[in-house]
C-alpha cells in the first residue's frame, strides 16, 4: 500500500489496531533538499520508556534477542529507520504511538505517526481483560520487555513475522520500496515516542498526534456498543431488534473519518470506532448466530473500565 499523496490517511492493521497518520505541514525557510543528518531519538525516559535507535550500540543485541533467529521482511526493509521501545516500568504498556518526522525534498515537514497495541491488555478491575490469554497479545509490552517498532510494523518475541514469500510478493515489495524511498529522501529525521497507555489507563507523552483522545474514543465506543447489546438482552429484547437499533445508530455510508481526518475531533473518532464495532457485532451475528453474537459482546465488555488520565 503506497503512502498517500493526501494530507493524511488511516491504515488499520491487525493484530490489535494500528494507525498510520501521514500529515504534511509547511515549514518556514527550509529551502530544498538537505543532506541526511543523524536521526534524533526521543523516548520518555523520565517515565521509564526508552527508545533505542538503530545506530545505538545496544540495538543489534536487543533486536537479535527479540527476533530469536526469525527473519522478518518489514524489519529487514526498514531496519535503519526502526527503534526498540524498552519498557523499564513496573506496568504493562498496552498501546503506544511513535512519530517519524522529517523534511521532504519540497522543504515541508512530514509527520508519520504509527500506533500499536491491544485494548484487551487493559485491566478490568485487578486483572487484564484478556485473562488467561494475556500471553497471546503480541503487541503489548510487559514490564522489562521490549518491542521492535518500524514505520510499518511492530515485532516482539511472540509476534508473527512477515514472510518473504507472501502472495503477490513482487507488488508488495514494490510498495515497501516506494515508502522506503520517501524516508530516504527526507532529511532532519527525528523519531519520538508520542505517547503510551499503561494497563491501568494512565497515559504519558507529549501527544502531538492526538493519540490520547483517539484511543479513548476507540475504547469508549466499543464499551458503549457492547453495553447496548447486553442491556437490551437484559431487558428481554430480541437480538434481531438490538441489531436493528445498532444498525440505525450509525451512518449508512462509509468514509466518515476519511472526510474529516485532517480536523478530526474526538466525536469524529468515536463515531468511526462505533461504526466499526457495530459492524463487527453484526458480522458475528450473521456468521455465527444470536447466541455467539451475545457471547462476543460479553467477552468484549469491561466490567470495570479503567479511567484514562494523563500523568
């Protein structure tokens, strides 16, 4: 998938949820192309979250420990522009956003934001929402652990690698090369940790990308949809009636967020995620029936949703 020529774009990738937000903004007095300068890496060390850049002496050994002999196409492609996010706190990092910022050949500053994680890593009361499956969540970062983060992917010890022999590999590699060339053509590159959520809902980081409100909207929208389903069941409404109400509560046409992304408000993000969660519930009901759809809602709903607060 090629990077967009528009001002911004969202790319959704599983597992978990990943966003690519490309925002181009004019920079004053920048002139033309400048020689590539050493990249500046900025974590949040005062909060126990370190970024280790590809030029750091620690990077090779840490990356090898994470990969453990595995070969990953995306990592091999973007390794010079990758970092390792090291969680030196006593809490699990469940969602995180990194920003690659550089000057393109036209003299404009480009902010390339990527976020990864899994909401099931959040605490539901005193226990992770994922319960016994917490070990299966490949995008979260437990205390003392680290994660390779590239401009296209995240890779931990339990992550599934991107194989070099995937279908349509020629076109796929061509797309990666196009994106790599964008980074190579830039100058004054900085890589920073824009924000991170811990499992108890606390947030740290400068939040230049609006990550805090976006993630909060994501979790709140899903909770509201699942509450509507289960409240309806408790009132002895039929699942068909509940499904009809959900369907009527979201726009019938797509593209809501794409039309407003450049100036997206928390309400825009909420509606985007609500539409997605309604679609997931309806698809589950169509594929597996009413009982499985209700069970899906029960497993997704938090009994004790954490409060999201900035430290």
